[in-house]
């Protein structure tokens, strides 16, 4: 199942934009990919990439699928653990109730990845960036994106 909503695609595309921090004179590169995954099996439901299409687009898509499956498996394993260094708790208000979701950062091949479950849903939000993209900035971006995906809180795949 692929979620082809224009709103979801637009939101995913917005998350790939570079970050500008004026008072630090810092400009990041754009994220490589922003992906909406099924938390149940790691299937890609929707995605955008910031890189222009290339002749090896099929190869890149296969790499994205493989990375998504690996990240989903690692996320599932880490959700069972009590304490992890690369886990950040983020509390969001859902229907006037505080809900905590976990944000994880990983290094996969020569890339940085950040993943979080959209609250009370069967969906994972995955960001993939170059290795020079700071993990802390990835976490900040995903926190903002989780707020932007508020309409998908509680979304179940059936």
C-alpha cells in the first residue's frame, strides 16, 4: 500500500529542506530522503528524495527499501530495550493526553538516519541524511515533523 496523498508528499518534501541557523552562520545540506514506513513490516508507504532523478534511480529505490527494512527492524528491537544512548523521548499532547514517542538515531552505511513512530499509529517517520548532518539537528527536525503530522496520529494500517 502506498499513501499518495498530495498533502503527505508535500509535508515529506518540506522535511527535506536545508536548515539555516543565522546566528551560528550555519546552513545544512538537505536531507537525502524522508520516508513514511509501516511500523508493522517496514514497507515504504510514501517517500520523497531531495536528489534529482538519475539513471540509477531503480538502484537507489532498492537501497532505500533495504535501508527502510533495516531501520524498522532496529527500531522494533530498540523499542524493547529499557535504556539506550541513541534514544530521545519526546512527549506530545494527543487528545489532551500526554503521549511519549521515542526518537532513535542510527548510522547506516555512510549515512545518518533518524526514526520515530507517529504517536498512536502504525507509522514510522524516517529521515536519511549525509554523514555530515548532525544527529541533534535530525532529532530537532523530526520533532517538528511529528507536530506537522498531527493529522496522522492514531492512523492504523488494516
